[in-house]
């Protein structure tokens, strides 16, 4: 008996790549909440520095903190699929 599945050849590079991608996806599925929490903390620190810079009149601190905050928010964009 010759089944169609017997004729199927397995490419070792493809199977290794697939198993590695599955492992990465499993790790990412566990770690995304922790990474999102860390990014939220960075955003809060950016807001604190913006407020501090406005109160002291330091334009460089305000502008740097705005760049920091925008970067953190852009980094969070891929996480919107979890909400």
C-alpha cells in the first residue's frame, strides 16, 4: 500500500525553522504582558519628565521626553491586537 503521505518528503530546514518559530511564538505569548507593563512604566516616566521639564522651563528635557513618550507609544502599536 502506497499512501500519499508516504510520498511526502520532509525538508529538514523547513521543519527546524517551523519548530523554532513555534517556540518563539510560545515564548512571545507568555511575555507580551510583561513587556507591555514595562512599556507602560516607560510612558509614565516620560510624562513625569515632561511635567518636570515644563515646571522648570527646560525645553531640552521636554523635547527629549516627548520623543521618549512617542517612541514608547509607537513600540506599543503591535500590542493592540491583544485588546
